[in-house]
């Protein structure tokens, strides 16, 4: 078969093209047989053009099915019944020549903007799912974001440098994906969780301004905004003051938002300390598109006789006009806060100037009056409160705050609220009770807090910062440690011996000895940026071939077993769990 020429894509023709002879190619999105006329919606990556075939094409149109690849030549004519929902809805092509380029089996799913396919089916036949217009647009949007990012850094004399994908395992917060070495049996490489150490080494090497669209890998549980392999906008700079760095990042988002959404972003971004963000919103990535702040009511209940309220911290959240929330929904919210270690959830309702509800019966009149005054309660307002340790209380109420906002539909999806979270704690305790770095062990600490290193390490604040958008952490970074003595001090505080330091970070510690410049940087989640700007609920919408929630690719069936021969070559023996 001799392939024909194509003159236009399927979203290009308009009324100004009427009378032209055009040649089109694409997939059959829909066929409608009206007897003497057959209408075909022809789709390509740009959109749809309607073809009109008369009776002389009956033999070939009878054969054509959805998703056939076809060629059509014909004259552009004005439609009598226009379609305002279609960019090409004012015209159609009166077919003069028609050819089937390739056939298709009946697809296992509807390939259209609206499909009835479950996600597992969509992932299994991802190459068909990707034909759907919204996924085509999502990946185009992602590409436009990437172009904008590269243009920004290029204009500022950054250099894009690739760092190793196969490297040494280093502790960075999540589990590594390990790669066994065939040549050096018994030893393993690791896929990078981030280019962290290598980009710092590039600063030691004197490049001063580095960036990379970097692939990263973390063996952790997946969720809607997390994948096991992801793409990071990674950058590092030398000799920047912290305010210069904030301006650099804000300038990047100003360009992205202007290029992609034609929005003029206001800078500088709002800043909140980690403690303020947790205390007021119950999250270190708060969504500020709605208010509903947490209010401390501990003083109101300092002399309470109610056992549930006799704790270190009591905080409340007011839901204006919360009379639409049912008891069944409150029970659901009670189970939600328990997932965040809260023991329970109290609530009271304001009705005709009086607090009602089972919890209200336990309060004194003085406590009720103070609660009404402190929260400025009006009729139909609903109040939830939790009493526990401070961190448990604010975290649980923060999760409830987000759930309530979605239920009440009070979030403006067209608003983009950027902010910085700063002054993170340098250290925290993990689930095993061990002191660990909240960000990573290459983060410097505030010099004025050095006095707390030995006596109270949780008081030490890190020179770390997160940029947050609409309740999502877009990226995390820090001013790095560039002095070898300070780096050793941080390692030792984390319980690393000289032998541990040498084994895990020997080459990096050695590099710090050779005139390391002061430097800072961060990594931004490209997938997450694309997800938010695409108004998606899942990263899977903006990744071409994602994994499902079980870290499986239904299409390729990865991960899979390997042959015994491959295992023998690597000197690996599989030990199955009992």
C-alpha cells in the first residue's frame, strides 16, 4: 500500500478553509450511518474532523469500525448543522477518496473523553487510554511545563547535567531500589532517591548553577500523589543568599504560571514557619484557599472535669453553617481522626443561641459561654474539637479540616495559592524512637540554635524550606552543610560512628575537605506540578505509563519473575515468605 500525503491535522480546518481540497489521516472515533450518508469522526492527536461519505463509498464504509486507521481526501464544506462543542464544528469534509490504512479489533474500552472503563482496565490497555483527548492534553501540558522550566534556567546561565542512575545506596528517608551486580557478586547498586549527593558534588566541582529534569526512585507505598518512579526538577546553586534563592524559585513559578495558565503570579510568596502551619492548619503543606483555622481552646478547659478534655492540648475547628453535616458523616470523621492517633472527636452544634449535642451536656455553662465567645459562634455553626498531645491534636484536626473542605465544596479550583514553609525542626524521632533528620543529614541548622544540639535537639531549627501549592508539597530544599566539621557533628548526632560515616558517605565527606562553597538547592516534583495545573486528582493522569496502587504495571505485568539462570548469574537465591 502506498501511503498518501496528509495536508492538515484534524483540529485545523475552519470556515476560512471552505472550498479547499484536503487530505487527512487518523483514527475513527465514531461512525454514524444515516442511510445515503455515512458520517465519520476522524481523530488524531490534535482533535476531530467530521467526514461525510456518500453512497459510492458504501462498500468501504461498511467495513470501517471504530479505531480503524484511515485516509480521506475531499473538499471542505460548511456544515448545515453546526457543532459549537467542537473546534471544527462549523465545517466537514465531503469525501472524494477513502482508504483503510489499518484495521483494529474492537477495543476493550470506550476511547472517548468519557469512558466506562475501570482504572485497572485503563492501565492494562494504557496505549488505548492514552488516545483519549484529556490524557493527550495532560501529557502535552506536562511537556509545556518542562519547556518553560528549561527556558527559565537556561536564561539564568544554569547548566543541565545528568547524574548517575546506577549509584551507591545512601540513606535518604525511603527504601532504595537495589540492583545486584553481576560483575561484583554480593554487591549492589541503588537507584537514586534524588541526585542529592551528586548535585552537591557539582557545587564542589565549581559549576555553581546546575539543574536537571531527573528521574528518581523510592520504594514506598503509593498513593494518588505519589509514584515509585517520578521526575524531579532538581537544581543547586553556589554563593546565593537565602533571599536570592527564594526569589529564584518564585521567578520560576511566575514563568510557569504565565506560560501555562496566563496568570500573573504575585510575589513574594507568603511564608509560614513549620510550627505556625501545624498550629493553625494542622499540616506542613496547608491549603490556604479556604480558612477554617484551628483554634486553641486549652485555656477554656484547663479546669474541666471531662476526662477526654484533660490533656496537654485542646483545639477546635468551626464549620460555618455546619447543619448540613449528618451524624453518619460525623461518625466517619471520628474514624478519620483515629487514623491520626487521636482518641476521639467531640462536637457541639449552635442552635438558637444554645450549644447542643452529647458533648455539650458534659460542659459547664462557663465553658460553653467561653467557647461561644472565643469561636464567635452563630446559629447552625458546628464545632469539632480534639484533646491530646499537641502534635497528635493538630495533625488529626488538619486531616479533618481538609476532609470538611471537600465535603462542603468551599475550595476554588481555579485559585493557585503558593507559600513557603520555613524553620522546620532539624530532628524528629522515628517510629522506633530513634533521632533522625526531618529533611536529610546534609541540611544545615540555624546557628543560633546550636546551643540546643546536646540538651534539646528537637528545638534546633533547620535551614530548610518547602514550597507548597494548594495543599501539596511541590518541593523541598535546604541550605546545605558545606563545612566538614559541621557535617560530622550532624552525622554523629544521628548516631553514626566513624565507620558508618566512612562506609555510607566516605567519598562525599572527602569532597567537603577541598574548598566547598556555600550552596543551597531543592527538588520540585514535576509530576505533581503537572497534576495540579491539569486539575487532576492523581499523578497517573500526567504520567504516560504509571504503576497502580500496588506498584504493578497491569500492561507490561512488571514486576515479574526471572529465570533461574539470571539468578545464578547474579549469585542470588530467592527466599519465599512462609
